């Protein structure tokens, strides 16, 4: 049977009235554009006159031809909104260029009056990663096995494996190539509250409500020795020593509800030292890569403390918060977590090569800024700190300093801050709050950028894509959401969970989420 063609469209009849002439295309004005660096505000090229409707891709190509770089670099462009111009509370402080300056700035519904065609448009240029991650849009697997809510989830540094911890006293390993269960890690006598991968992917550490820390071989799923015992209350956080400091036998730091931090040597399986300066629960511990290593701890005693990881001596006490400090993030978190592994997939042949690669990646992040940290609290605020603005920490005999002032105070959330995370390159930070919003901040100055609204309940966690172009969040409303950072709007709403989503992680082009409905969901494009 032949396929029937659709009938032709009816021709519009004007019934004696002359057909109106088509409206002529409006000519695009010429404007003056100055490209400046996002890092230091220095001009990247001379000011140029060009059509306002020039596309973003053409702007990128023009900048690469004008700047003296051998290889073309992808850029993100934005125009800063003059202070006081936007009367809408929480409005973005910058306008990203997604189509053209004419479309995004001159025709903007709110701030278009702030700019005229005679102005010099200062385009802030931020270099992007040379690879691009496609944000997931669909659920590719729903993995069951846990019999209680899933409390934590973490991808391995290479992205080949996934570890989850649950209230059923077990942790589980999943193979992401086949998206199937790999091993069940049984041994804890209480909830598994945190899981942490060593950056070389040789070991996995888990901390439980029983106060024990256990080390596992991810290839076999077998425990490496007995549990590490010493804490009198449950484990709140775990962190491994960076690979560029100790590639063969990195130490492990654990923080606990008992107010102490213990640093474990996996050679002797004993505590090297215990940090006991806090007077309440230590909620987060981070191992920084400055000098020979520093430890950052955040506590419910309202302080953040900085320690020399080599000698266990206290260096700084950061006192600004008015309530419990719940979360902590370093601008080097991503490179410390992934060690020598990057987007090329190359694997080091030896510990020495791994140390060299990890050090190169670490130094690349710190080439224009020192190691920074952001702390988030129940007082609804965050603080950006730079404890070592001049590089390596200096140990003095006068005891810890308490006069270290924050770089900036990040205000805007109306309820408790639940989580904060830096982008992989350290240029941006995202914070999640119980006020149902995610806020984006400049990672080096702490300036407010935009608010991402879409959740209808508290937001529990946020994670960044490896290219720094997308953010994913999860929360009480049982959804996982990905956000477009060009326009600061919702990109994809991933709605397959049937209850609260407690944890989320982002690696390559995959997102994993888990929560109260006891299933692990893997999302792909």
C-alpha cells in the first residue's frame, strides 16, 4: 500500500486586503568589546568593534585568534551586572553569554537598561576544560540489594567502581561497566555512615556507627586486617593522605562524634596520633596537600581547626561561625580525590609516576591561587578561608593562631547549610541548604553569583561534573536535578526515586544517587 502524502497547507487568503509586506530584519548594532581574564582582570586582547549578534562560538574563535596561544582553548563568557542595577532579590550578579551579546545582554528582560550600544562591553573570559561532559538525562539502572536506606555513595577515582554504605550495616561495591553488584562488605555492627576511596583505588575505607574503621580490598571484597578501633562514638568522616605526598602507603584520618580525630598508619595498623582540641563532635576532616600535608577539621564547637599532618600540631583556629560547622570543602578536593587519574584514562605504571602526575595536577590548580577552604554552618552562612596565603605552613612555638580572618563571608541562605563543594578547577563553589536552594559563588573571592531554585524541600548534597560546566543536587523532595550554569536554570529533573535522596555523586557522564527508598540509581545520557 502506497504511503499517503499529507494534504498541502492552505494558503492564507486576505479577501481583497493587500498582503502586508514582511517586516525587514532589524540591523544589528556594532559594539566595542574588551576581553579580560577572569583570574586577574587583565586584558587578553585589544578592544575590538564587532556586531552585537556575533555568536558565542564566533567570540571564542575570535579570542583564540587574538590571543597568543598555540592551541585553541574553550572559554565561557559573562558580563558583570553593575551593583544596584537589579532590584530583584537573589538575581544573578553576572549574565552568561549563551547565544550573543545582543540576545543575552541588550535584550535581557531585567538589566537591559543598564547597557547601551555606546558602552564598552567588558567580557570576562574563563577558560574551560578541553573535554565536555554530557549531563545525564535518563535512569539506566536501578540496583537493589541494600535492605535499609542508603546513607553514602562514592565513585572510585577512575570511575570504574562505586561504593555505597547503608543502614543495614553493610557496604556494597558495584561494577559500573556492567552496572551490576560486585561485592558485599560485611563486618560493621552498625550503620555504615561514610565510605572513602584511596586515590590509587587500591583500598576502600568505611566508617560506621559502631565507632570502627574498616579497610577493604575492592578487587576481592575482603577486609584487609581487623577493624581499626579507638573511637568511643560513631565515625563522622574519613579522608586519605594525598598521593603526591605518600604514593605507596598513604595514611587515613578519621573524625568522630567523640570530638577527636585519629590518624592511622596502615603499615602498623595503629594510631599515629590523636588530635583532641575540639570540644564537640568533629563533623568533617579534610587532608590538604600544602607543604608536607595539613588536616582541616570542622566541629560542632563552632570552630574550624588546621593541623600540621606531619607532627600533629595545631596551626590555626578559625573562629567566626555562630553555630555548628557541618561541611567543609577545599578548592583542591577533586585533584586530591582522583590523584594521578584524569580524563585521558592513562594509568601510572609505578608509585613514582603516580606521585609525579598527582603533583602536576595539584600544582596546576594552585598556579593562580593558594589552597582555599569553605566552611558551612547551621548559622545559615559560609566562610571562605585562606590559611596559607604564602604557600607552605609555618610551624611556630607560640601555639595555634586565632587571628586568621576569613577572605569573605558568604550570606544569602535562609536556613542551615547542609553541603558545599568546589568545582574541579576551584573557580566556583556550590552550596546546598535546607531553604530548598543551591547557590553558586566565586571560588576565589566568595562573591555571590546566582541562586538555583527548583527543589521543593531541603537540598542535602551537591556534586560537580568533571568539566565544571554542570552541578547536580539531591534532596528531600525525592528528586535529582542537574543545572545549566550558562543560564543558571534547571537542565534536567531526574525523578525516579520514591523517597528522600540522601547522597549523589558525579563522575564522567554518570550520576549515582541513593536514599531512603533503598535502591541505587545510575543515570546516563
